[in-house]
């Protein structure tokens, strides 16, 4: 039974990742209004007649999201019932259900009351938390009590990781705002913006350049943290490997961010960008969970 639960957790985690990427496709293709302001139906129909491409993309995202919502609820209840003594499982089960429902309602609100850029950015941020909570729940199920990892490191570096997590979540919102305000190409060229070091002359350039600046700062922050870990905590495998993965992912994130500019919003590059930020957030979330554990 526990083996089946683990497999189910993996499938649900991959499903949640697919939902995130499908959401990115909806945004990139401008299909957010593919069903008008009708929800949960599409133009008042269960199966839209003669749907256009935008309608197919938007409605497919809704159907898959609804299916994954049910899968997450099943995973949460199943995990709770089979791990009654684990407080960690209970907390993650509650978080996974709460955020899958909340981000679904937020998406519905955006459809019914208008596609606000700020609301859509919030929707993506909460979707990331929902994804991460499912991944962490699956990891905890796999580890069990015997495989539970607890880290004993310097308090200063522990807070460094906490602030890094908060910063990343803020960075995620700025990136989502770039997409939803259609500011992705407000700055031509890379790393400079329209050939200038301090270019913002309008709102879209400011949104884009703020995200780019914050992303560069995040890369430097992760790099310096990794160097410090390599010097003082190389014998702590979980910490060392986590930051190595973070460094690789943030490098790929910066690379795909630049390629988005050079390729003029290539869909596959955009999906890769979304994939790396999702994995980046999940990895840092796992590290924070481990750091918060007590012996």
C-alpha cells in the first residue's frame, strides 16, 4: 500500500508540474480569454462547439487542473490516513489542499471578473506553492521517519537560506508580472536594456528591468552561498547537493531568460524558463523544510 502511495505521489507531482507549464502556454499564447468570462464551463457549454485554438488551450488547462485538484485531495487524505503520527505530513497535506483550492478559485475569479495582471501574477505564485507542497509531501512519504534528514548548521547561514527563499518568491512574482503585462520584450538586447545600463523610461521597461536586475542579484547570491558551503559545509551532503542543484537551475534560468529575448518569445524556451523556476522553487522549499526540522 505504501509503495502505491509513493508512485501516486510521483504521478501527482508530475501532474502539478504539467499544470504549471500548461498555464505558461495559456499566457504565452494569449489564450486566457479563450472561454470568455464563463467558468467552469466554456462559453456556457460543457464541450465548446467549433472551438478555436485559444479555446482548446484554455479549456484543456482547466480540465487538467480540475483533475489534478482531485488527485491532490486524494493524495492528502491518503497520506494523512497512512501517516497519522507525522505532523509534517499533516501540515503538508493541509497546505496542498488549501493552495490547490485557493489557486483554482483565484483563476476562476480572474476569468469571471477580468484578467488583471496582478491577480494573474498572484495566481502563478500560489500555483508554485501548491506544486511545492505536493512535491514536499511526496518526499516526506518517501523518506519516512527513518530517512528523515535534520541539518545542524550555523544560525547565520540558516537565516541566509530563509531570506533567499523569501527573495525567490518575490522574484517569481516579478517574473509573472513581466509575462502578464506583456513586458517580456520591453527591453531589447541582453544584459543591457535597449542598449542602456539604466533604461527604464516607461512602466513596461521598469517592470522588465526590475525582474532582470533581481534575477541577476539572485544568481550572485546563490553563487556566493554555494562557495561558502563548499568551504565550510562540504561534509553536509544534503546542504551541499541542494545548493549545487540551485546553482545549476538558476544558471539555466538566467540562460533561458536571455534566450527568450534573443528568440523573440520562443514558446519552448518560455516553457523551459517556467520549468526551471518551478524546480528551483521546489528545491529551495525542500531545503527550507529540512532547516526548519528539529532533532
